[in-house]
C-alpha cells in the first residue's frame, strides 16, 4: 500500500485552488463566496488531473485509501450535477452498454444492464432475420420489464430487422457505420423509438444533428472493435458537445472508458453519458467465449489494425487485443484476406452455423470451437483497467455510484474514491 494518492490529491488540490485564486481577484465582501467557488473549480480540476496517481484498477472497491476530502470541501458543491448528469433519454443512468457484435450482447447482457438501470443493447444480425430479431426481443422481455434497445450496422442489410424494432416499439435504436438521414429518424420517432447514432468525426456528428437524432455516441480511436474515426475522444468529444449545444441531443462518450473515473472525465468534457464496450464484454452475462474473456483479463495492450475481416468488411479498421497470434501476423501483406485461409474453427451466430477462417473478423462466442487463440479478439485501450469478470449490474453500479452521490466529496470521505 502507498500513501501516494492521498498526498498527490492534497497537493493537486492546493495547486488547483491556488491557480484559480490567481485568476479570481477578490473583494473583501466576496471572499467567502469566492473561496467556495475556488474549491468548486479546484474539485473539477482535481477529478481530471488526479488520474496520473497510482490508483488501483476497477476491482479496487476494497481499496483502503480514503483521502480526507471533507477536510478540504466542508461545503462541497454538487459539481457532478452541475456538469450535467441526470440520466439520459428517460433512463435512470447515463451508462450505455455498447452493442457488441456479432451476437456478444444478447438478451442476457442487455436485460442485466436494463435491470440495473443502464441502457442495454441487443446486437441484431447483419443479414435479414426478422424472426430471429423478434425472438431476441421476446427473450429479453422475459428477463426484464425495463426498456432496452437494439443496434444495427448500416453497412450491412438491415431493413427487415429495423422494421421489427419499430413494430416492437423498442425504447431506442443504435445505428453505426453509415447514413441515417432525417426521414429514417422521423420514421423511428413516429414509432416511439429514440435514435442514437455512433459517430467518429465532427462531420458525421453534424449529419446526425441535421437528421434530428436523440443522442450521439462519440467514438474515439481508443475504442474496441471496429473504429470509424481517427480522432481521440479527448479532442473530439467537446467539439461535438459544442456542436449540439443549441439542441436537446444527448452526447455520449465511447472509447477506453471503464469505470467512474472515465465517466467523470467524460462529464467534465460536457458529455451526458458513457458507452462501455470492452468493460461489458468482460462480464458474466456477455456471450463472449470464456477464453476470450480470460485473455481480456490477462493482456493489457491493444493495437489498431486491419488484419482481420478484410474481405467481408473492407475499409473497416479495428482495435484488437495484442495476443500472441496477432503479434505473429500483424504485418500481414495487404493482398492477404480471410478468403482462401484455412478453417480454424466453427461457430453458431444468431442460430446460423458458420466456419471461421484464419483472419476472419468474427470474435469467438460461447458456441465457438477450434483454435480460439488464433481468432480476432476486439478490445479497447481501457482493457488494462479490467482485472476481473463481474456481473453487468456491477459495472453499471460502479459507474453510477460516482455520479449519483448528492454530495460526492462527502462520499469520497466515506468510501474513498468512488466508481472503481
Ligand atoms: C467486441 C466488440 C464488438 C463491437 N461491436 C459493435 C457493433 O456491433 N456495433 C457498434 O456500433 N459498435 C460495436 N463495437 C464498438 C462499441 O460500440 C464502442 O464504440 C466501443 O466498444 C467503445 O470502446 P471500449 O470498448 O473501449 O469501451 C464493438 C466493440 C467491441 C469491443
């Protein structure tokens, strides 16, 4: 155990308070108010700046350090509330479970997230399968009475599946990798379905705004799975926040976020919610193969590549776990694709039996057999923060704990730094 976090917190706090003092000239009458304001600003700075200290990972609910924040914040402001958290799209939380293809986020995961107050998404098939979609929705409804959503990838056939989502009046539809213009958004709204568009650039966000979506998920390059843009979340997110500031569109941050610290940072940048993929992938309810989950715990590094799925989905780079197999093949010549490669396993995706060839873009699910370690394993840059497989409800709870505290600094004094 080390005392470093506590020391660093105090020093940073003093520094931050001093810095704000320099920029805030005081009159004698305003001293009390200004001091409280300085502490408020210092608190905001602290929550972002303090990340470089040696904190444990997200299983550290047991962490023994308890910075005596109440000493410094005797009348701590509800700064998280000021930063905009109040749940989004009518849900209790701003915690969104990213859709995880091709079938990793199924009924069990989406329902567990919904039951915990988060926004759970079913990932629908990439081919016309309306009966399957209806069945997924029915199974999810048997597991939760709470609202949930479904997701489609616009680059693949989706019309028939989308029709079922509207007929079944799901709470929310997530779309990714393609155009979803105003007519389509209006159609969803007519059916009472809200629309979230995941984007990877300012230009894409501007189109989504124009289309009248309810929320924009801003995906940074840190994200796991397929990555549509080039920019990091830190610079892109506030630009999108500014872009939609004259609308009621919710902005949700995606990429590398694992716990309450990431959530707080996203809120500080102006987002209202966070979308977690890799963290939900590594839960008990995710349909990922147990060996894939194990590797997510063991390996801390990822890479941005296009080694996998080149034939099926060209021009769609991915962030993957740096497995031994990936390291061996990361310089795969451009002309090579998964076509004409040996079959290394078999799987059932949404009820359909398939072969898996080497370099295919299909992650191993719970039905997959064969050489699992030679299959693609998508993961975001936050994977190094994930040290255990936990229930999905726990992910929602650990993220929500930070933002739900009416007086977070008091909570810090009681529980230690929250959200881990
Ligand atoms: C295994 C895996 C599968 C994914 N599949 C999809 C998908 O089908 N549709 C989609 O919109 N995003 C998908 N994503 C990306 C997520 O929506 C999200 O942007 C990303 O997970 C956020 O970064 P994080 O993984 O660091 O939390 C996937 C991500 C992972 C890790």
